[in-house]
């Protein structure tokens, strides 16, 4: 089982993920924090692109491709 499969199955439960993956609880907690930080950074980036588009400015072509 991969971390993403365990996260989808158990949610942010460190004990269940640690048992499912056979790792220690603090390692599961670190992986969960990294996943949540990644999602937060993606949402911030998406919000920045929306602000550029709504400000009446044309988004760059590289941002359209994302």
C-alpha cells in the first residue's frame, strides 16, 4: 500500500496510516504534513492565477497550460 492509498482510505489518521504502511507514527505524521502543505501551496498558486485573470490582465500562456 502506498501513502496516497492509505491517506485516501484512512484520512489524516496517523495511527491507522502508520499501521497500514508499517512505519512509525511520527513518520506518518511527517508524510501527512507534507501532503497538506503541498495542497495548500497548490491552492495558493491557483488563487494567484485567478486574481491575475480577474484584474483585467491577460494571463501568460504558460499559466494557461497549467
